[in-house]
């Protein structure tokens, strides 16, 4: 894996009827907060910055969490900017 700096906008859209979608979104934000990478929560997505590996590890952790807790369906919208220098 490379060590490029990555900025990513992560938006999770739970498709659920048994819980309010924000409950799932709040859990995803908690995972990002605990990851230790730089982040900024916005009204439509959370922007993170880290190495390629760090950012994709967080994305994988969110997906695994939602699956393990029984979220029946969700959409993950990602926008990724990769910078190979500086």
C-alpha cells in the first residue's frame, strides 16, 4: 500500500425502517472519531484526511460495523482526492 495523502468525503445513507437513519450515521461518525485520523463533520458528509491505508481502513470499519449490527441496507457515497506529494 502506498503512503499518499488522501482526502475523502464519506456519506452514509442507511435505508432502514426500524431505527432513525441518524442513529446509524452517528455510529459511523463515532468510528471515524475513534480512528485517530483528521476529520471534519459536515451537514451532508464527513471529510477525513490520512494515508490511503488509514482512510480505507476507516471506510471498511464503518461497513463492517453496519453489517455486524444488522443494518439491512445502506449507500456509501465516497469522493476521494489523492495527492502523491506534500
